[in-house]
């Protein structure tokens, strides 16, 4: 600085050097030679911040003159932000420079080295900071600092340190650095208060953002400029191999930029990036697609036994991802010869399929299109489009490419009131009404109560939006209706099913709880669109309720026998034992109440009959269905678990009227401890057992192989010998 700068700028808060006529003229001369200058001063108050730390400061400076020679050598002593100061000329010096010395007000003042370590991430020039006689900290020019606190949420916090083992990848420009943890946005090399997972981007020159007065936060960040800077350095990221770019890294990077995440993955597919691993399994990136939840589907080579959250993974999600993962080599020993007609998912599809996706929690399957029974409705399309910044039509088209059915066009335009109506919670948020199911009367009543509209209005509006509405007579009766429509008779929670007749027990309990007659309750439910049994079948005594209840606890909300289905023989045996009545008396009473009883006479009971007739061989419901052929696996498992021959198991099943499979019982394998573990859902040789009538998920086969240290083909062989089957698109690899 020269005397003019010290007198007219340095001493006046709010004055900027870049506003001086002398600087403006000099800048114009530089631009004539193609050199553009970008001053980083924004407010002209930075010198005042010195006095946050110091009682007085000394500035020694020598300005470089336009002819390239050192100018006047000057010194200024300032005793405080409101003090006068005198400019003192000094002897001439050999080089132009500026030195600012702060005299800290106490020994407990903030460490200058610590502040620089946390805030100065990238310097254009070499910087050395030393505290006392300690080792100096050095910032090399245009190199991301080795002490920058990567991985911290807020480097302004004292004690913020670099995450141990944090890795970085340099690029063709010092303005962009990739990293495997939290990085951030810099303004002229200084932390600017905005975190960014996976990269450090320095905004300077023409890209310098507007900052708050304290320079702690960016105002109106231009994310397009940040994305452009990242886009240009995608090749540098991939060229570094797996130093940073990994499946779990891209999973977290989704929160930084969906656009760049898609472009990174597309480029990785184009160059056939390898090795690419999902949950530790190397796969072909050109065949796998990308879904952020792939690493949370219940399979990791570092674990034995099923992943603790595997039971939460919807079967729909497994079915959606297994075919491409098989083709990509995710499951050792298996591949597929069938090509899918659908597009492979890309990173941004994660937010279309699971709108509530977050890396900070478990996979939010609730509200996901991969949740069991979910369908794409207009609510899903509108909500997802708003969250990811795309049109409803674009989201629908993408879902069709992924193999989902979507509503027919043109799509209705929904306002906020409509979103409330089609939201199951009447909140305007997911989950949404199922587009193919009849809207439950309880939803219409709740919507009417919440919005102040009549039930007919709600019904008509939902019908206009393309939903199937129930046939209800007249207006609702508010909470009174909600009570009898709720399974637990509390006016909320689970509701009666529309696709089956109301249980007589529910009507009996509802009449008792509300003080109404069973005829009144049955008539009201019928008016609300439900099929109801004859009122005479609903007058149940306490003993009747214990007979038709599927559990020992008798009360609202507990499961009941279904009058249209044959009562399982073991239920009759169990009820007879609990009530002290003879089996024949129980059968007679059930028939009187309108239930379908077994046509086959009941044999004398043997000790293990209840276990043998229970699906999980534990003597408790669920029971084997009398209407279905018993699976060979059940016979083999029962023989092993109960310690009897398959022939004995078969004879007891026949005695109770069950149908046997058309096989030779001698062909059933003898099951050992390993076989029982393989056939158990949790690989623990205990119930629950794998379902007989569905293909065994390859996730189970592979996890069983890892846990039991067997080849996946050996697991598959044993399962097939038990009568299980793999998905029909799966074939074994020769080298597997």
C-alpha cells in the first residue's frame, strides 16, 4: 500500500481499494494486455476484524509502483479501531510487501495457526504460520492443505480436525479436488460455510460468490457454476481408480448433485470402470446399474449370518434389483442368459424409487415404490417431480423405462388441496392412496373431517382424479363410523379390509364397545360398502369368541377365523384343549356359527400333531392350510425336527385330511444340521422357514454360502433337493 491507500482506504471502514480511481485506471491498462484482475474485497471492513483479536496493530508496507519498482516504505501504528494513526516514512526497501503484526490482547486469545489451519484450505501463494517455537505449518501454493479439516461439518468450530485417513484426488485445476468424505465450498481459498460431500471447489475470480459481512457464509450460491467445475474434472476422478470413486461414495454424493452423480456414473460405464464393487462384490459396472440401496440389501462378505435389517428389505426391492445384479456377477456362481427389456437404474433414480432416501438413516422403504404392494399414482409422480426438479411427465416416462406401470395421460393438475385428499395421512405427503385399490371409506371420512367438505364432495373429487371410490350411502357419521371401521375399534390405525366380509367377531365387539346392537353395526358397515355376515352369526358369547379367535388373546384387533375358509384341524384341537370341550363339540359349534369345518373325521390326537401341523413346526399358528397340498419340504423338515420317519409324518397328515404331494417318500432327503440352517430364513436351523411356493432369493443362497463356508452351488443343490427352486432367469456359471 502507498500513502493514498493508507489514508483514503485503510483508515475508512467501508472503503474498498477496488473503488479507487487509480486502481480502476490501472486495471484497465492490465486488461488492454489481456490480464483480468478480480479483487476479493467486498465490504471494506476486513481491517476491523483485526481488533477482534488484538489491542493494537502495526502495518509495514511498500507499494509496487506502475513501473515495477518499490515505492515509499511506510509504517502505521494503530492503537484501536477508533484511534488516530500517523504514517511514518521508513528507509527504502528492496521489495514491495505488506506486513501486519497483531498484538494479541491476552494469552488465551485464539491461535492464529489453528484458525488458518481450519479456514485456509487453498492458498495461491506459499504461506507459513508458526506459533511460538513450534513447528511451522506450511501451505504450498495451489495445493489443498494437508491439514484442512476434511470430514468436518463446520470448520469454524474449535477443535475441528481432518478425518483420519481422508483421501483426496487432484485434478487439472487447483480449483477442484475430489475427496472421499465431506469437503466444501471455498471463496478465494477460504472456507465459506457450505459443506459439499465428495469434493472441494474453490470459487474465485469471476466465480467468487457474494459473502456475508463476516465471510462465514455464501449468499445466493450459483450451483450451476459449481457443477460445471465438477463436470470438467470427472475424468480426473475416474483416473484415480478407487482412491475416491466407489459405490458407497457415489451413494453419499447424491446429496451433493444428482446431475453430476448421473454424469459420473455414465462416464464410468462408458470407460468400463473397474474394479467396481457393491457390498464388497466385484461386478460389471456396465450391467449392474446403480441403486443407492444396493449396499443395504442384506449381503456383505464381511458378515456371517443375515444382515440385521434384512427382514426389512421388501421382496419387491429384491425382485427389482436381483436380475441386473445376477447379470453383473454380484452373486458368485450364478449369471443369467435373459436380458431385461427395462432400463438399468442410474443414481438419480434412487430419489424416484425411494423419495425419502437419506444416507443418514436406514433405507426409508416406507413411501418407496419398492415397498410391497406399492403402485405408481399421481401423488407419487407429483411429489417426486417436485423433489428432484423434473416435470411429472419426465418422472412418469423414466418410471416406464424402469418397468413400472404409470397412470394414463393426460395427468390431472393437482393443487395443495388435492394433494391432501390423496395423501393417506391427509397431510399432502407420502404415502399416497393406491391408484388401483378402492379408496377406503375411513379415508373419505377422515378427509371430510379434516377439510370441512362433505363425504360426497370428497368422493366425487377423488373419482375425478381417477381413483376408485366406494359405494357409500349418505354422509358419514364422523368418529362413530371411524370406530367401527377400525380393526381395534379406536377410530385410527388399521382399518377393516374391503376385499373380504367383516368378521362376525368384529361386529360383536363393535356392538359391545359402542353400545349398539349387532344389527345396527352390521347395517351401518353394509351402508359403508362392506360385505357383512348375517346378524344371527354375530351374536357371539365369550366362549364363541375364544373358539373363533386365532390367538389365546381375545379382543378387538386380534386375528379371527375366516368364515369362507376351511377351519384348520390344529385350530380345532388347540381350542378343544383350551376350553375343555370335546373336538366334536367345537366342530358342531363352528358349523352352527357358519364356519366351514373339515369334512374329514378328526383322528385321535398324538403328542406332536400340533407341531407337525404348524407351518413353522412350533405348535402355533400359522397352521397348514387344509385347502393346499403339503409341500415335500415340510414333510422332510417335520421328520428331522420331530425325530420321526417321513412315512409317519405323511400318515398323520393324511389322517387329518391333508393332501400329500405326488412323490415317493423314499426320495425325501435325510436332513442334517446344515440342511436345517440352509432352509431357515435366518440361517439358524429354526423357524421361520423359507417359503415353499416362492423362488429362493439369491441373497439367501449367497449369504448361506458365506456363513456356512460352502460353495453357492452346494447351497443351491441342497435347496433344490428339498423341493425349493431358484428364480427361473438364473443359470449357474461353469467356473462358479
